[in-house]
C-alpha cells in the first residue's frame, strides 16, 4: 500500500495480533511512535519494522507531505488501538 499523509494527519498508535508491518519511507519526515509515549523522527530512506503485537503509529507534524510504502501480513491484519500515553 502507498500511504500519503498530509501535514497534520496521523495514524493512531496500534498493533496487529498476528501481522508484521513494514514501512519504507519514500518522502518527507514524520514522528513515529514505536511505543506509547515514545517519539522518533523518521525520514526518507528509513525502513521501520513492527512485528506482530508491537505498537506503532505516526503523525505528520511537518509542513510537507509524507509518503511511505506499507507492507503487512499475513492477512487479515486486525487493528488493535492503543492510547498514545
């Protein structure tokens, strides 16, 4: 899947019970949440891997579009939301 996140858009912190999620950043920067309450800036060229059960999310807090490829599986992915606290 190709994700294009406009400035101010977020992907809430979540996990997948049995699916791994790989993000390949193509363009821009964003704040990545590897765990609730943690923030790491990600940028073009970064590859992020969240294994099944690991929390992850992001926010485009920049003034530019953020584009990434998302690869996840096995399906169905499921979506378990988590508070960002």
